[in-house]
């Protein structure tokens, strides 16, 4: 029986609450102390980088990373092969094999594809995963274009939210660069280091 994909909810996983407070506090301290007395546009850029980092962090956390639809029942061909039963109508049983770890593999010839496409079977979700998909044990789902599970963000990083994650990293690093550059500029204006 087919079961609909559960709504992607990150409320059951750890959230980026602590990181949000950390980014906000560092942004405010950089504006109030590190960039004080410097041109106003540095403070505006710092505020935009801090706000952008927080927004992109939460978009990454709350977005569906590309969870694939699980199936309720095992693939019939895999079930028959595991039971040692013959596959009806030939069923292409020669296209199925297990790898060294016991994971089922299926080879398919696709038009326009250079060589056979090999898919892996997920015993948990009962699906044939497309290329670059992976099952995340933390999230309990197969994720399309899986990159990694980020415990800091509290979500998998995959095809559905990778752009938000990359934007978060860029915005956070831009904020760090502005803060560090502004602090060095301010120290140089005060005559540090003394010669």
C-alpha cells in the first residue's frame, strides 16, 4: 500500500537556535564595537550579512532537502530474489546483483546514457535510489542529491536546500571578513601597532 510522503518537518530535530543567537550577537558586537567610528556603510553591510546569514540558516533548516517518496512494500523482484524464487517472465533477474555489503544493485540500459545506469536499493525506504541519492539515518529518508547531514543546521543538505546552505556560508563569511577588516582598520586609525 502506498503511503504519502510525510510533510517535511524539522521541529523534531535540533534547530539552529544557538547559532542564530551567536550570529546576531557577533553582528551586533561588530557594529557597536569593531566598526564604531568607521564609515556607516560598513555597519550597514555587516547588518545585511548578519540578517542574511540568519535568514538563509533558517531557510536551510526548514526546507525539504529533497526527501524521496518511500514505499510501503518491498520491490517484488527483490523480494522474490531474496526468497530464492524464480522471477516471472525472465524479469531481467540478470540485471540484479548484490554488492560486497549486501546492497541490491540494478543495472538498466537507458537511451542516451553512456553505459548501464546502476541504481541502489534502499531496504529502509523500499525504493531504487537515483544517482547521488543517499539514505540519511538521522532524518530517516532517502535524500536526492545528498551532500551531508548537518547537525548544526539540524537538517540534511541535499538538492532541495543546497542553494540556501551555500548562501548561508557565503553571507556568514562575508560578515566575518567585514568585521575583521573593520577591526583592523579601526586599530590602524588608533596607531596600533605602535612603531
